[in-house]
C-alpha cells in the first residue's frame, strides 16, 4: 500500500502529460485498466479461498514434520515404527501443497501479464488512432514524452506492481522466506 502512495505524484504527472498532449488517450488508458482491475479483484478473492483451502493441509504437514524432527516424539516414533509412515505422509502433503501453490502462482502471474499486455495494446492502438486521425498536433518530441508517460501510467497502475507486495506475502513461507 505504501508503494502505491509513493507512486501518486508520479502517476499524477504522467496523467497530466498525457491529458495535455492527447486528452482522449488518457480516457482510453483509464478505460483499458478497468478489466484488469476487475480481474485483479476476482483473483484476490480466489487467492484468499486458495489460502484457506491449503492451510489445513499445510498444518497437517507441519504436524508430521514436527513428529519426525522433534526429539520429544522420537522414542514413540521408533517404538511403533512410525518414521516411514510419518515421512511418507509429510512428503505427500508437502508435495501436494507445493504443486498447488506453484500452479496457482503461475495462473495469477499469467493473468496479470495478460492484463498488462491488454492495457498496453489498447493504449498503443488508441495512440495510433489518435495520431492518424489528426486529433493531436504535436511535435516528435511531444510524442516521445507522450509515449513515456503512457508507459509510466501503465507500469505504475498495472496489476502486477500494485499486487507485488501482496503476492509475495501470500506465497512465501513466513518462517524461511522461501517460495
């Protein structure tokens, strides 16, 4: 959230430049971001549902890991020959949750990238249309600044930059920091 607050002056500046050179293009960029925003909200809800579902299995996996690694339980584990069973259960649960987590992370990443590509394509097609329709009388330098401002707006407001911190906190192991 702090990263978004830090970006506000930069985004306002980019929006001002785009509005100054091509006001119609600013509206098009904002409209192109609506589907990405809606998709990011839907993926956020799915992400929390995924975390709730996987939590039970991770806790159970942690329980088996505790049985295997804690000295307190070692005599009972050896006496009843439960080491292979506990290790197998832990490995199965750990593998299952890791694969689910990687699959879901990849799905989120691909959808975010698709949303960014969609926003860039719509903005570039809009820029192309505005330029060739003669709606903007600008110098080549104005077009360079306009293009940089559009890219800055799309980068600053893209789903991936806003959710970067949330995604890293959701899919990292809280103790080790590993993915």
